[in-house]
C-alpha cells in the first residue's frame, strides 16, 4: 500500500476516533444530564460568584467524613455556567470537554510509545466504555479526575524518559488539582513516588520530589490558605476520619486476591459486565502480560519504564484503594479510569507485531464495541431533569400568588437545591425559614404517597402547625404540590425567624 494512502487511512481513523468520542460525550447532553440536589447546590455556589461576587475557597463536601474539598472545581466550572447564561448544563459541557481531552491524551500517550494501532483501538474502547461515558457527560466534582490523573502519569513518564525534572513540577500542578476533585486522588502521590523511585537514580530523587511538591502547593494553595486562616478545620476532620480505625486498613493481607478481586469489581463497573468470568479473565490477562512485559523488556530501559508505569498505576492503585474498607462506589475508581486501558494498549502492541496475533486485539475491540454500544446511554430514554426541575419551579411560583413563601421538599433521594436554583433564577426565591417564617409554605412531594401535615422534616416543622389550603397533582412527573398556611387555632410564628434545632 502506498505510504500516502496508508497515512490517509490513519488520519481518517483518527478523525473517526474523535467523532466517536465527541458523539458519546456531547449527544443530547442536556436531555440526559443528571441535575438533582447535589448539582443544584453546586450551581448555586457557582452562580453566586457572579451574582453576589462571592468567590468560594471551599469546594463541595466529600461523600463521607463530613469534610470539604478544595474550590478548584467551582472555579473551573464558573466560566461555563456564565457562557451558558446560568443554564446548569454549562458545566456539563466542561466535563464533556475534559472527557474528550482524556481520550486524546490517552491516544497521544500510546501512539508515542507503542504505535498508532494500539492507540487507536484503545482510544475507541475508552471513548465508548459505559461507565467512562456516564461520568464524562454530567457536572460533578470527581468527573474531571481521570484527565488530571492521566496527565500526571504522562508528565511523570516524560520527566523520567527525557531526564527533565521540570515535568515533575507539571505533574505536581496536576496533583494539586486532582486532590481537590476527590480525596482518593491522594493515592496518586504514592503511585508517583513508586514510579520515580523505581525508575530513576537515587541522586535525582530530592529534586524530582521537591519540584512535585512545589507544583502541588501552587494549585492547592487556595485551599491551603483557607485552612491556615481558619485553623485547619478540614485537615483535622480528615485526620480524625483516617485515624478512626474503622475506615482504613487491610481486612486481608492476601494482596494478590485484593488486587485481582478489586480489579474485577472495577472492570465490571466499567463494562457493565457483572457476574461473568470475562472480567476476571481480563484482570488476570493484564496481570500476566504486565509481568511478562517486565521480563521481556528488562534490558530495554524505555519499554521497561512503560510497564513499570502501567503496572504501578493500575495494580498499585487497586491495592492502595483497598486500604479503604468502606463500600467502593464506582466513582472512587476515577483516578484509575484510564489505567487498565493503558495496560491494554501495551498488550495490544505486543500482539500487533505478529500478523496472525493482531487478530486478537482486533476481535477483542470489535466485540467490546458491540457490547459497549448495546449498553450505551442513548439506549435509555432521556431523563430531561433540567427541563423537569425548571417546569416544577415554575409551577411552584404560580402557586405562591406572588407573595413571600417558604419552601420544602419531601423526597427519599433528593434535596431541594436544584429547585431553589431555578426559583432564584426566575426571580422568586423562597424565603429562608432562618430569615423569616412567611404566611405560606409550598411543599413539593416527589411521591404520590406524601402527607405534609405532621411531617418531621425541619422545613415543615419549623413553619409551625399548618393546614392545607391547596393541593395539585403534577401527573407528568408523579409529584404533588401543597400550599399550607398557619392553623388558626394556634399562635402564628409568621414574621419571625425559625430557630434551627429549636
């Protein structure tokens, strides 16, 4: 085949890779985006940057432990919310862009190290893997983590390969951002240290580590400044959480079992292949070929570095992650999302050298793509949560009669921030009960079986004893709206602030 036509083929395939990644991340993003209480809380904080000129130095709360993350996610998402005129889909486009960049960076990393075809095939798999796609389409603070994790690993690799410690400074910059997205990214510092210590001369260690620390301090400094100014409240909470004794520590010291079992859980989540032998086979294949790669490349410094990087990142990350003894939610693996795909690329490169064996990566990719596509997000009907929340907010405003009101949400799985966000945008926000109890309370029930009278929810109890004067069904969503006023048989608390806990 003439060289020009072969190059053109590779260009067309690269364009196909980009289009695939773009489609899976941007197609009908507003209709499928998750927009519940947590997302509404974030949008309120980000919008306040522009409306109230309040720049946050604390980020979202961690999912466990009661401590806060750094503010970098809010800062990154703010321009996108503004560009989309406060439509909450704006930051989701930021996440989709990071998702696309992760695909391109993974492709670039592999193409530079093992060639076009392994990079292209792995890029297609990463572009379409159901869990990866799910967290590449919705605004949430852990969702950019795969990009910064991969960028950190790539910079570490370049720093070692080119013997230029300045790359370690850039890796540190990425780490300072990563740990503000999710605290499990702290494990990346141990991954970084293991790769550097095993792959470089000990005389370079102090400079490499020092530059990494400097980079981390630069991007982590806003949160550090807040902590220093407030006597380190989050650091103390984190220390108490880690040293509590029930949250960390190995339940088993069979490290091989821990690695393979956790890896199997991870791959089941990524692929939506639960309870089958296939993911177990893949984990053991990755482990076997990694060890084989170490042996085969023991005299090739550059290729050995690749296997060292991939092995420590994936299998070392799995072992470190298992120190946490709580439930492993799928997004906890965020800092490892690209890792098995990177190792798969190394395996593909070993097989690609033989014209018969290359049928294995081609066949594997084909079957995986069929499975991933059959489990893609567009196989389900869009939730249209943003439109739903906006419509319900408009219904609430209509029921207030243009008068001040308090608001409460009764739900098993949601908080009221998403509704409050749209109520605020539409210029008719509810009065906070801590500010004043008004003459009416609007209660939204996200279930047909709901009785607001006597409900122990603070937003209802603090309103005082009430009576229902209006009730409306929202059959399109399966919700109910209630309008309560104060019961005439008891003194009205209207006009006074409610005291939380009182």
